[in-house]
C-alpha cells in the first residue's frame, strides 16, 4: 500500500512540477525515496541503490525546483554551494560532502582541432562547448580558465553553453564542437568515443559534491538511509568504481605530547586530530616507529638517531608539525 | 615568508655583492604594491604546484629510508629548500589575496618502483629537478612583473644545484650546460601532468 501511494504521489507531484524540466532524466523504482541529483551522478547513484526514484539534471535547476516545492526527499549537488544556500534558507537539512571529482577536457575522437592541452583552446577558430556558469560544471570551467589566466582568450571561443554536463559530452561525441569541459567521471562513460585531455592539477578547482535531506520530505528516515548508503564503505567503493574521488581526508593536527624530552627508545604519546591515516612520523626528519591508537592518539618510539627538534606527522592529506621541540636526552 | 620578505631577503643576502646604492629592497616595495596580472597569478599557481610536487617527492624519498646516509642528508636538505621555495611562491599568491594550493589539493603519481631504491630515487629526482629548473627559468622570462625576477632566478639557481647533485650521483658529469632549457608555462604544466592529477 505504501509503495502504491508513493508511486502515485510521485506521479501526481511530478506532473505538477513538470518533473525536473526538459533536460532532466528520471528513473523510477518501485519503492524508496525521490532523489534529485546532479546529472554527473546519472550512472553511479542507481548502481548504489536502484530502489529509489531519481531525477538527474543540472544542480542549479534541481535546487530551483526543490525551492519551489518539487517532491524531492534528497538533494545531491555537484557542488557544496547550492546545498549550503538551501540549508541557510531552511529548504534542506545540514548537507554532507559525499565525493569529489575532477574536470577534464573532452575532444571528438578525430580531434579535428588538434587539441592537446588547455592552452590549445585559445587558438583562433577552436569551437568550445561548455555548461553555463549557473551549473556547477560551468562555474568550475570558468574557475580553471581564471586560474590559468586564459578566461578571455579561451572564452572568446565558446560557441554554446549547455544546461548540464551530459549535454556538453553528447555534443562533443557528435562532433558539434572541438572541445568541452566535463567531469572526468562523465568522460569515462564515453571512453573510446571521445578523447580525454587533463586539466593541470595546479589549476583544478576543488570539486566536492554535497547532499542533504529536503526539509519538507515526508520520508526522512528513508532519505537518511539513502545518504548513509552512499557514505558507507560499499557506497564509496561504488563511487570510486565509477571514477569519483574519495572524500578528502582531513589534515592531521598535533595538540599535545605526553613528554617534552626523553631518551631514544622510549615511548611518547602524541595527541591530535585526524591521525588515523598517518603514514610517517619523524623527529626532526628522522623516521620513527609508531602505532595508530585512534584518530586522536599515536604511540611513537623515539628513534635511536633522533635529534632534538619538531615532530612531524604525515598522512596522505597533509603534514602536521609540533609547535614545540622534543628534546633528546643522551 | 611573504612576497615582501622574499625580496627583502634577496636584497639583504645580495648586498655584499652589490655596489653601494643599489636598492633591491625597493623592488620588494614595488612587488608588494603592484597588483598582479592574471597571467602572473597563473604563473604563481604553477610554481606553487611545482613546489608541492617537489616537496611530496622528497618527503616520500626520505620516508623510503633506503638511501645512504650522505644521500639521505642531501634529500632532506633538498626537501627543506623546496619547502622554503614553496613558502615564497605561495606568498606571491597570498599577498595578492589568493589562497595558495596545499599538498592535499593535489594527487601525486609516480612510476612503479620509484622509491624502491636509492638508484630509482636519484633517477626520478634528476627528472623532476630538470622540470623544476626549466620551470623557474621560464618563469623568470614569463612573469610580467619585473619585481619577481631576482627571487625567481635565486630559486632557479637553487634548483640547478639540486640537479647538478643528481647528475653526479647518477654517474654523469656535473651539470655544465651554458644555457639550460627554459620551459614555457604550457611546457612546464605538461611536464608536471605526468606526476599530478
């Protein structure tokens, strides 16, 4: 009965709100929640949990529809800005970041304009297709060009601005433009049909996706269950399988050492935050043996060749250095 | 270290070599006062990315703990140099109101076995230092603001010292090119692409 009501409610309300606009693609399942998600999530979300109704479109269009009362339970955006704005206005509950992405250039397989790098996009006559700046991917595109000092020269070659990333990809696949900016995850859905060119790491925008329960949702428990599923180990593994990047691990910090001085071989307890991913600990550059006790505590053995100086903790997310020196006693 | 400090420091360090009355400190004031062009900001971002790559490489090379004491000592010194360079070029951006990238903003990729032995570390170090030197030599000519030329040239000289060490350790003759190759910004960016994403 609940399932029937759910389907009926979605159908009626979907009709009222014109679903998610002309560019939106909807997939309906037999039960679960209604997820309004960025177009770049078209393939991965049903792979994580197909028991839901999905509407995929440009994040900005979805945000507008949700604000206007569209029947979504979860909003998943290709940025953190839109969910934060909706949270501030009470439209959604507190958003959580659930994945990251990178931007790439795609060119038709034949690459008629001979594009090899971002710099080639400023050549006269190159036809570039992008998403409009209101869509996250369009905004990220402009960020890249700004960061590389190429906005005016490359912008002069824009021939079309689309409402979502998948439209850019399709147009490049069909050869309707020489190059376009899309997410790497979208590009990988057409590998073999388009050629992917890297955007330099030093110019990459920070592309983080955030999702939130819609405040008006009548199905909040199920909505939270969907979010939990995306954030789960299995959900994150599926995101990675589809080319998305893991949520950035927070940088470690050091707050306290159990002792300020000691002989080589003794054990020192280090307190801090985000210590789970620690890969190395050094005493003024001298590597030390250590054990991760918890995310807030390490046990370290002072190395034989340790020198008096700062203790450094390194994880894939970054490095923390103690503000006070550790004095070696010999 | 801020932009102003970078160039003030350059002025102080070079004072004994310069004729009286030459004021490099004035460049520091100019550097701090001049708004940067978008092209120069782009160069600043590239250099920050290059320094983050070099720092990450040396961090891993030291952590591998498989080099001789003398090589290990040099790797640590090179790491310290790159960190100081990073603070300087990051200062160019932060003084201009731009947040510089940090290590966690970039994913690094190295060839398989890059840190498996001292030999593999030195081989890759030579490749990276060639890129670093070319990048800074290109920046000396490529950045529009004249205020940065001395500081950039000083960093280029430091990278050349690293490269020379790697050459000799790899059994080659000491680096002795009269005119080492400068990389344009797109060439430098493409060279870094092999190691970053």
